[in-house]
C-alpha cells in the first residue's frame, strides 16, 4: 500500500501515446465530460487507459471491494465475482481484496482469483426487511474502514451484488470521492426522487441537486468514503429516532451528502447501467450493469 500520490518515478520515456487535442478532436462532444465544479465525468473515449495504467504502474494500488449478499442475494455472488475477476482492475500492478458480507458464509462460491487478489468473508446477521439491509451497509463499511482497511488499502469501492461487469473498470475510476449517475435519471430534469420531507436529514429542496446518484456503486480514498458512510449512517439513525425512513433509505442520504460534498470524480452510466434499459447511442460501452430480478422472489419483504 502506498500513499495516494502521483508516481514519483514518472513515466517511461519510451512510451508513446496519441496527441491529446483540446479542439474537438478525439474528445466526446455528445456528452458532458466535466461537472460545473470541474470533476471529470468518466465516459468512454475521454481517457487513455494505457496512459492511466502507466501512470499507476509503480504504485501497486490496493483496492478494497465491499459487497453484501444477505438472504437470497447470495445467488448473485458467483457472476459478480467471476466478472470482476475478468474486468475489475486486472493486472499485476493492483492488489484487490473483496470483502463479502453475508449471513450464509457456506453459500459464498469458490472463485479462482488472479495473483494479488483475495476474498474475505464477513459474517453478518440477516434481516427480514430489505430496507434495513441496504441502509445497514453504511455502518458496516464504516466499521470495516476503521478496523481493517486503514493503512492496508488505498481505495475502496462499494457495490451492489446483483450486477455483472462487462467491460474494463480500472484506474480511470480512481479519485478521492467517486459516485455514479443513476442510469434512469441522467437525461431527466431535476424532478429526481430525492427525499422531500424537511423533517428528514436527507431532505432536498425542489431547487437543489446536481445529478441523481445511485448508491449501487461508490468509492474513493478511505478518508473520503469514511466520512460519507459515517455521515449517511448517522443521519439514517437520527431519522429513525424521529420515526422517519427516507424515501430510498441509504440512497436518499447518499444524494443529500453528495449535494453538500461534491464528488471529485463522477462515473457516467456506462459504469452503472441496468439490463432492462434499452441501449442508448451515448452509451458506447456498458461496463457494469444490474441484472433483471424479480423483487417478489428475492427480497425478504415487499
Ligand atoms: N441486499 C441483500 N439482501 C437483500 C436485499 C439487499 O444482500 O435481501 C443487498 C445486495 O447487495 C443488493 C443491495 O443490498 O445488491 C441493494 O438492494 P437491491 O438490489 O434490492 O436494491 P435496488 O438497487 O434494486 O433498489
């Protein structure tokens, strides 16, 4: 594990890359590739993967991944992990540690992992309310960072399990605070499904909001993600003490947090698609996508 700073040794002077242009050439003109606060929005063809990987090659970046599989959601683990092994930070310069949180450790499939990659199982209680499971993740990620990750990982990414990787997910996604735009709301106006009750700590006024982020994926450097999950977990508890549960539980608090604390890198919906959406021309590649599922068959409650 190394501090999150640019490579001190620099690039190999023999490497050759295409010339970058600032007047249209080689850049996306059909989508916004930067936010109003100058964070990159990562789309295909806005970065050179070989150049980015070369810039990280001496750092041996360690990435922790959290994924929760509670109740019937263990059935998604095999595809999630197998496709992550094919697409997520593949290469000898990365260390990857998957943390699988489950109430059924025996159901965690055994997957062939590449060198420098390992899986750790964390036993957690089940629940008969899916709302409790999804929102409870924030506190568990907070505890993981505090007790195990500090000093041992550079970055953390937190994923929903009911999804698969289909394309490269690598160094282009690294940043201090990284969030992904919800594939269902990237082309809509500000009528996002934020929490609208002022009594909730997740409250967003009608004129507030940048994008609608989906909490199915987020990550970044440990101190930034720690502040995010501890704040969201705490605010969820404060709401509960008042008898309030935000409209989309952790995701509502997540959106409120990211309105106040802007992400330093935003992932386009290429990085968080949903299989049931028809493919759109601006989505040149789907890198990660949630599978179609029958909620009545897999969730513990409806
Ligand atoms: N989850 C789980 N067991 C459940 C419900 C949820 O393990 O019974 C976890 C799982 O990682 C899942 C995530 O919480 O991917 C988000 O829940 P879900 O996919 O149901 O939410 P959606 O994004 O579909 O609203």
